[in-house]
């Protein structure tokens, strides 16, 4: 074989009659084609969520001048459509354009920040993420109720402590006598019935491999000891959040939704155990009695494990859908990793410590919960913009999901039904929303006309109507995407 012919030369069949060897040629050609195709895929790099990473990187860094790749236009033909600017720049890229003029930005935002729809108190911060310079601020260091924009702090701390690849494990432990099986909650609120089905199959298989009769009988217990303290959020019972426990299925929802308000069970751990018992029976295991809460027996061994999606994916889901259950879980996972108690108080201490470690201004901050549902929460606009700048830092790629998880104006998550009717901000703004009675907030990023990534945070209180306050907040963010007035 020649070096230029690594798979071997296909030999030409001569003087063969009746096509007796035709099938061999076809088979060889097909095999060669598959090898070449596989090599091309491997050369393109690993896959991520259905898209090659190399392909995605190329798309992010490609020239966006508009029309450059549409072919040569004819003299009388239509001009090529301009390409939209990037919503987020590629990691490590910089712009050579001059920073935004702060004085001009103040003139632009001043009349908008005073909109009566925003209520009687508004605080704001706008910074250039590349330099950290504040371009606009009014009450930027004033601590205010952030509502769900506090999730930016929760998710940043979790990523910083645990890393984007961290997964939350749910396990099943079998006692030494193989007669007690314990479902051990790890704190994954996204645990599904399909996951329980797979775990039940693994547990039944383990019983068979041990020479035990998988038909049982087996007693089932469940363990929620990974979390401590009250399970009810201060606003509970509430359709926006389930009891906060280390074991639950589908966030304790009693319907088929995966986001937004929904009726929740008042016993998510017990429901999860009963669902697991049903799956064990389907797998051929006889389960006796009703599942009860208890820790695994001494020297129990793990016979089934389910891992959640990577933390990066959980963070993106938290921010895109403003998921309160995942947010509270991430706060507790952070507490456990930092050696704090896995309750509301421990989570507050752990997240605050990690934010301080990141070097962001935590003065005045009070993180009463991880979701922002607690009206005792306090953060400053300067804290939120500093966190967004940390997530945009090329030297901190592990924090990037904080930016990629932000809803896109007019397209996704809690901004999917905003920035409509031809808004200039549609598709250009990524931001976390926040809404409580009388409290409205918006914090996120926008690429300005100079190509610089700006981080902004607008916190308002005293508004009479969210339907009026939200367009006023959207107008503030949209103004950042416009060219400065000459």
C-alpha cells in the first residue's frame, strides 16, 4: 500500500464474465465511502447538542458584514440582505472600536429611566464588559429587591464552585441482605419517570446477578437527608415552586408541563418513591409495603445511578425559563460543596462567599433564597453587571452558560413574548427578567453598534402594573442597541 492510499488500493477486476464480482466492487466502494465520511466527522471535532463544536465555532467567528458570502450580485439584481450582528461575541474576541461615549448614553437613557410606568424607585448600571468601566449608573450601588434576576448570582456561584460538567446523582442502594432498597435523593429536581424506569431495571438486574430472586420481596425506603432545614419556601404553598427536597420527580409538577406555574405535590419525595416502586414492579421485583423514609442500611451498595444533565445545561434552563426549582437546587448544591448546611441559610452563606471570591461587589446584598421569590432578597445593579462581566471574561469559560442561558428578546424563554411589533431590540438583547408584585427588573447583555458587549441591570420598584413596567424596561435595553445620537 502506498502512503497516499491508506485504506488499500481497490483492485480492478478484469476479464470477469457475467458480473460475478460486481457485488465485491460495490461493497468495497461502500465501505470506503463510510470510512471517508467517518473520518470527515471526526476531523470536524466533537458534537455538542446536535451541532459540531468546530462548526459552531466557525459560525460564531465568521464575517458578519452581510452579503459577503451571498455570491457576486448582478448589476440590476437586489442587494444582499445584511447579516444581523452577533448577540454574543466569541470567547476571546475583542473589538477595536472605541468604547461607547458615556455622556451620550446618559442623554439617551435619562428620559427613559424616569418613565412613570417603572414606579417610584429605579436603579441602573451599564458597563462595558471588556473594560469593566461603568458607562451609566443611577443608584448602581443601591440594594433593591431583584426578583428573578437574582438567579444570575445563584447560577454564577454554582458554576464557579462546581464547574459546568458537574452532574447531580440519584442512586439506589441495596442492603447487604438484598431485602431493602433505598432510593437516595441527590437534589436533582429534573429527575424523570424515565430515569426511574432505567434505575429500576438496573436494580432488578443487580438482584439477578447476585443470585437473588428478583421477584422479591423487597422493602423500599427513600432518603432525603442530603438537604436539611425547612422544605417549604417562605411563599409556599405556591404554583411557582415545589417543596425544596433532595428527591422529587419533574419538579413535583402534577401536569405535563416543564416550565411556568403549575400545581405541585405537597409530598414530592414520597411521590418519587412510589413512582420508583411502580417501576420496580414492572421490572419484575416484588415490593412489599408502602415506601417509607429512611437512610440506607450500613454497608449498603449502590446498584443503580442516574446523573442529571450537566450543570451548564441546568444553568441555561434555569435562566431561560426562570426555573425556581432548579435555582433553589443549585443554591443547595453550592452550599454542600462549600461545606455549608444545605438549607436556605446555608445556601445564602455559600453563594455570598463565592461571589466575594469572584471579586464582585456584594456590599448590601442579601440572598435570602436562590430563586428570587423571597421579597427579602437584595442586590445592587452593580453586582449584577459585574457578574455578567465575569461570565463574559474569556479567562472564565466555565461561567459562559450564564450568558448563553439568558432569554433572547422576542425569541426564547421569558422574553419570548416581549420585544414584538418590530422592536429594534428583537434578537439583539439577552436578559434575565424579574417580576413580583410591584417589582420589575431586567439584567443582561447587548452588543452595541460599536460591536462592544455591554452588560446592564435595571431594577424598579413601586410599579402598579407589570404589563406597563415591562415595555419601559425593554425600551431601556433597546436604547443600548441603537447608535448614539450625533
